[in-house]
């Protein structure tokens, strides 16, 4: 089959959507399909062919709410004129899907969509977007969800739309079929008897690094030494920012004036010394924990290479994920692939992943009206203490998660689900 996958960013860009599309695309190529990825033009991209996947670049940015800018017409012509058997859009609220909507009926290929959770569903500025969306969903041959119960699939059902299929996410199990490098523990200052905790995510404030660090500081693990590894990159490093007026207009269009007012108030508080930026607060906790005379606890902030990160997963006793907003977090599947039990907030479909894999637990936390999870560091600390005091249970969680990863939640098995679905769509009469 000739397959087109449309995603806002793709290799060498790094992120959850990029990884899902890359894993599926490269495996479909190895199975004999011709796969093209339509995506944003990147100056860091050295080739328009990566591991057999063709890349079609477009200088486009924005979405339907913020406004679409750049080569929109060229992209729309590409969709209408190219002879693909199937086109799959990965995620709404971004340009590769939003720019396609006005010409969706003119695309001759079978059409699939992976909504990816509708992160802005409860934002007032997106009300018209989600009023318009059902008419597009009905024109899709299939809408693929990564969760059986979440706001995106619930949204479709509430509008009487039932062209849904659930395909989960997973991990690349081959990455984790390596020997455990015991020198990794030495590199973070602990030995085999110590507790190693790991979290992974960009340092945006939404992945819960601050709340987890606070919980770790409060938690008591007796006389055992421990280390918390906060792995993540600082977003926006090296990127260019738009001019101030354009940036303000973009933010107002997406989030409204009240968002600007709230941000200005927070800025005023920081200037007055009444508040601290997320990274400053996090660094203060790290410094405080690392200066304790007992030396029983240590926090390490790193941005590990992929090879080093695999070893971090394999050497950890518990993966802790205190995220505020998610869809279907790949890091939980990666913890399972490593045989490392996880403890996660109920963000996204984390509870489903825990039930499907048997590889982890969910700590109690409530969501605000916009769906963001509010983390209580003290509650998280107590759950960490309880779980780490039960080594047999940790082992059972790790074994079950690893087995689930190898049997079902891996990219080979998941690609087979996509391939079977794509074949069935291509055989249907239009």
C-alpha cells in the first residue's frame, strides 16, 4: 500500500507523537509498504529519506484557532493530488490535520485520524473548534484511539459517532533486551542496596518534576540510601521566539485575554519576590535535598542519551510519573518493557495502562475543571513509601509489565494492528 502519515513534527524532532509515527512508519516500510510522512520543515533535517520513510516537508505552522501560516495551499494540493491508498492524520489541533479539514472531502484516499486526546477540549477559546469537529470526524473512514475511556473517544460517542477503533501505544522491546550495566548505579552515587527512582519528561512544569521532588523530600525510606533521577530536557533551548506583538496576538487567540492577565499577575508576583519560577523552585528542592548531612537522599537532574536512559530504566526500582496532563504516555510502556514497576498519576489513560499491563499502580489525585491533574506531594510521598516497602509486590508488578510488553504492548504487535486495519479499509468499496 501507499500510505501517507501526517504529523506536525517528525524525526529528527523528538516527542511522543514523533516516536509513535516513526515506529509505525519504519515497520510498515520493512513490511513492504511505501510510506510518506507529511510534516513541518526543519532546518536540522539532513535528508528527506529516513530508514526507508519518505519525508514531505511543508513550511506551515499554527492551527485553526491560532491561525494557519505558510504553505497551506501547497499542502492542501499535495493531499488532493497525490495518489495514496490511505492517509492517516496523527493528532488534531495542529496544522497537518486542521489545514486538511477544508479539503477533506476532496482527498481520494481512505482517511484515518488519531485524535490524541483533545488537550484543549475544555478551553473556551476552542469552543467553535470542537463544535466544528464532529462534521470532520464523520468523514473519516476510521478514528483510532489509544484509550478505551478518555475525553476524545467520549466526545465522539456523545455526538453519536461510532467509527472508532482502539489501538494502544507501546514500546520498542528490542531496546530493552540489553544487559543491565551495574556501573550506572555508581554513576548516580548509589549501590545495589539503594533505592533508585526515575521519572522522564520535558521540564515544562506539566510533567510533575516539582511535585515529585517535593514528595521525595517528604518521603521516608528508613535507613536506605536513595536517589531520584529527574530526566528531561528544558523546552525551547536554542529555538527562536516570535516578536512580542505576534506572540501576544497568538496567545490571546488561543487562550483569551484572561490568560494574559493571569500570566501578568504571576509575573508581577515573581518580580515582587512572592513567587518563583518552576525551575527555580525545583532547583531549590534539589539543592536542599543534596545538602542534607545524612546523605541518605540525592536528586540528580539529567538529560540522558537514549542508551543511558535505557540503563536508567533497567536500573530503577520504581518509575514515578506525576504528570498533570497526558493522553497515552509512552514512558509507562517503556517502564514495563524494562521490567520496572511504575507509580503514576491518573493523567490520560494511565489507569488503563496499569490495568492492561498489570505493571503499575495509580496514586489518587483529582482533576480541575479543565482536566489537569492536581498532584498532592504528601499523598504521593505516602504511596511511594508504601510501595517501596513491599519488594515482592514491586517484583510482581515488574514481571507482569514486562510480560505484557513482550506479548502485546510492543511496536511490532501494534504495527500489525495498524496494518490489518489499513488493509481492511483499502478493500472496502467507496
